[in-house]
């Protein structure tokens, strides 16, 4: 609602500062672009240096379709979104095997590749001269005719489209799918070991982000009536990341603040000096060093909201009635082991960390694996639970082989684990840690437009587990602020939440 109110007053702000409504349209477009990008950087923890590619591809696709195939606005706009989405799906599929700096550098490489393709394809894209001949055709006819050639009318049309897109992104962020993205950002390994196919979620987030970046690119091309190759350049990618971070990537509205600041500074400083990016760079560095949460973080501190301060329990935790404890399943003990480890071997170079380990655990039996430091106990656990692939042997659970399966599939079979070094979602609340683990087996865990608070059964089960381990009164506390002992209890609750 804050963003919608801002969109309504932007034309009046532009008039007050003696600027143009076209600059206001740029602010709206870059707001959409930054929020779409923040779905990756702020919510999923993926730093892409390639979003300018999808921004530019959306713009070029819209322009080319209008010039060569379909006159008008709607079909070219949809074509821009479709091309950016398809490119995001293909590139995302290729990149999701990589993490951290490798992912970032590969997005950079693809961006440079697309830039040089567009720059060199003079016959199609206009090369360094850009693609001209793009028009803003009117929509409708008669009394319903909307003249998008008028800059003010095009502003409001862009604001309506951007507002609808931002509403969708808001729903995605607050959906069960969006909550998983935050879990992946905080602790990708833990998210995998509560039962989520992390690669699938990251790919979906990447594609959604690229689709809306393409929409922003198409809107920008129609604003300028022109598509230019610099829109795909790595410089643009850096500006997208900078405006997101300066505004505040841990806040949904933060990128909108950053986009407005960036556009205003570019318009003001560029009239004074062509080296305006140097000054913006100084501001960017200052925020990275002194306020990683950007302008929104500064405002929060001025309000006295200290990071890590105690918080009340989330509303869904307060409203949730703890679910009754599930009765223990009645199973027939046929004397066969529930878990069988048969000759498991794991080498690191020439070192046999696990050498032919074999044992069985019957239903209801407790079994300890003991040995000195370096004996291979943790490695054995890592092989059995899917973190490491064995070099020999296999583990079977209820007769089915589980070695070699990814962790989320091992969890789906009924095997859960804790970690030697505590592994929880540090920046999420205690309640959200457990609710996220419960959600992993919910049929709507991948829903993108459903409010996560509507999964009341998951909230009730999370409340029951917190009560069972004695952490109910800490439901609203950040996991990072718990004592070491309470963090261990939280990890036990997370492991139990998967229903092992």
C-alpha cells in the first residue's frame, strides 16, 4: 500500500521538483525491476550479475515483435515477458548446479555474451545504434480509447501494470514458496535436510525474477520508443544490484526506495558531471560498510528497532492451537532391521574415512556409534543421510536403498537428522524455523500465491512441537538469539517436524 500511494503521488512530486513525468515512469519501471531482482538477492540469497540481460532481452523482444510481427502494445509486451522467462529458464537450468561466486560469475558471463550478440547483430538489433521505430500505440477505441502516446497517460498505464506485478511478487514472497526461499537464504543445507528440493526452488525463483525483469525491460523500451544495447551491459546489472542494496534488500519496499534514490541522483548529478557514478559509488560503499540493510535499515534504527531485539510471537503462532500429539503408528516388528548399513565405504583421496561399515537398527532400538575424533562417525552419518555419496556399499531404510539419493529424498523416505555443529535458520524466528520444517511435507509447500498463514495445520503442528521441547515461550525470538542449549532443542524440534 505504501508503494501504491507512492505511485499515485510521483507525478505531483515530479512537477514540484520541476522534473518530467517520464522520469517518474523510470522510477516506477526501476522499482519493479529492483523488487524482481530482490526476490533473488534479498529473499533467496542468490547474487546475480546478469539481470540486465533479461531486462534488455525483454525490451528488444517487445520492440522486434512490434516492428516485424504485431503492431500494438499488448502482444509485444507479452512477447518481451515470454522471451525473458524462456531465457531465464534455460540459463537457470544450466546454472543451478553452481553456488556462491561461481553462480554470480556465470550470470556475468551470460550477460556479456548476450550484450555482444545484440551489439554485433546489426541487421536485426541495430547494433551499437540501437533499435528504433518503436511506438506507443493507443489502446481501445472510441470513448474507451487510451492514448499511450501521452507521457502522463503512459505513466499511469505503467504504474497500473507495475502495481499488479508488484502485488504478485508480494504474494510470492509471503507464500509457502517464498518462506522456503528465505530458509534457503539462511541455511541452504538445513533447508535440504528438512525435505526441500533446493535446486527446484532456486530455479523457480530465478525464472519468476527474470520474467518480471523482462516486463520492466519492455515497459522501459516503450517509454523511450527505443531499445539500446547498453540495457544488457554489465554496468546496468551493477546498477540494479546497487539500487537494491542501497534501498535495503531485507525489506520488500527497500528496493523501491533505492530505485527512486538512484534515478533522482542520476538525473541530478549527471547534470553537474558526467562522472556521477563515482558519487553514487561512494554512497553504495558507505551503505555496504555501515548499513548493510540500506536506507530502510537506517530508518528502522532511528525508530529504535535494534536488530535481534526480542519480538512477540508471530500472529500465526499466537493464534495456533497446538495440535494433539499424533499416536505412535502401530507396526508389526518382524525382527528385520529398520535401517541397514551394509559395507559402506567413503574415501577422501587415499584416506578411508569409512571402511566397510555394517550394522542394523531394529524398529524402536537405540544405537550409538562411538569412536575418537577423526574415526569417521560424522562421515558415516553424512553418507547415510545423503550429504555425501558412498564409494562402496549401501544403506537401506525399510528395505529401500537410500545411499546416493539427494537429502530431500532421504527425508521423504522417513530419515531425519540433526548436525554436530548446530544448524538452524539463524535469522528466522523460532516458530518459523519449525513451521518451515513442518511445511516440507505439506501438499501446498510449493504454492506461490497462497498466504503461508493459511496453512493453519502446519502452524498448529509447529506450536505443538515447540511446546513439546519447551520453547513455546520463545516462539517470536530469533533463532540466533537463543542460548546454545535452546538452539539444540530447536534443532531437535526441526528434525521431529519432518515426521521421521
